[in-house]
């Protein structure tokens, strides 16, 4: 694992994702930290790209069609790097929440039930954690991520048009 810029990881993830089925035609905005300082992670870039691509897929699948997706980064706590992914969909039913990261669990027709399980494994391999919560208002689903570090970040993916 190498020291990598989280902004660069996100930008690479967005570029790759825009070539995918769910990314084609989507407008994605990457908003840099307000203080202009990038966050550096000790990370496997390819694995974290897979995390962000899977989360972008989920955000696109559960957001209104035509809505832009934004990745914002904000300075947060000093001991952990924090990030989170949010969409403007209808949320996850309460009975589904406890199972969302289980292998082969899916609520989507044609879904494999592997995406969020793989995301969780990769995040935990990097010493981090991930969860899922519904938030109202606005209606959305959030996937908070946390990684060990001396600096922190809050990143969310949202649909600014929704």
C-alpha cells in the first residue's frame, strides 16, 4: 500500500465509472476540500477505486434519472479520515438494513448481492469501517466510511438536482 491522494482516487474512480453502464451520461462533480488541502491515505488505489465505483453504481441506481452526482469533501476529525456516500433515492426498508452487507443479499432484480459485501471487505482491509443509514429529510441513503489517519474527511455523494 502506498500514500495516495483521496481526491486522485475519487477522480480516477469517477473516470472509470463514467465508462460503465450506470455512469454513461451521468454528470459527476468532484468538490475539493474547502481548505484546499488534500487528504492522503495509505491505500491500495485499485481496491479503493472499486469501493467508490460500487458506491457510485448504487447511488446512480437509486437516484432520480438525470440527476448529477457530487462528491464533496470536507475537513473533519483529526484522528480518522471520514467519507460517506449518499443518494436521493427512497431509502432502504428497515427490515433490509441489517442484511445489506451480507454476501448474496440483494433487493435488485438481476443483482448478485456481492457489491456492498465487497465494499465492506475492502474498507475493513484498509482498517476502516462502513455502515448504512437512511436519512430524512432529505430522503437519501448514506454509506459512512471511516479510515484511520491523522486527518479526516467527510465525503458524500449526492444528487444536487433532487
